[in-house]
C-alpha cells in the first residue's frame, strides 16, 4: 500500500513538472516570434538607441516611429563602425562620435515635437561615470560620452 501511494505521488509530481516545463517552452517559443520590426542595435553594447527604447522615451506615434527608424538604424550602424575602428585616437573617436550624433540630431529635429526633441537631447547626451584610476579611486576628469 505504501509503495502504491509513493508511486502515485511521484507520478503526479512528474506530470506537474512536465506541464510546467511545456508551459515554459511554449512561452519561449512565443517570445521568439515577437521580434521587433526594426533590428535592435547589434554591436553587443547596451543598445541605447534602439527603436523600442527611443520610442518609449520620446513617446513616439506609429507614424513617427516609421520616420525615425531609418535614422536610428543609420546612427547605430555608424556608432558600431566607430567602435570597430581601432585606428582612431580617443580625441578623434570623440570628435567623430559628436559628428555622428549631431547628424542624427539634425535629421530628427524636424520630425519631433519640442518636448520629444528635448527628451532626445537628454537621451543622446548621457554620460558615463568617470573611469576608475589605477589606485581604485575615480578620476576627477570630466565624464565622457559613450563612443
């Protein structure tokens, strides 16, 4: 009798575990089909300028998203190319990044409302924390914008 009871308990536990596993796999499969219409930033970075993130922060309409998407794709490609170019000095890299951001900002300005443009400027000028020095403390140098 004891053997039968433990077998039933194990069978019920196995069925419950199987049901949970199957449910989890179906959620994963469902997520894989919900891909965004514009590919996210592929450089391995934080993806700061993805359409999803920018549209949430700027509260873009569907029409605005359509107009902004190619600009963000170009911006992300240019920033990815800049990161991959190891021949540039830090000063040249910073100057080129500023040019890339200025170009994107100039293209976005006529597409955005004043409020959206102000939020874009805040988003696009975020800075990194100062890098730690060799002794473990942070430097007093001004923060730089991400390349």
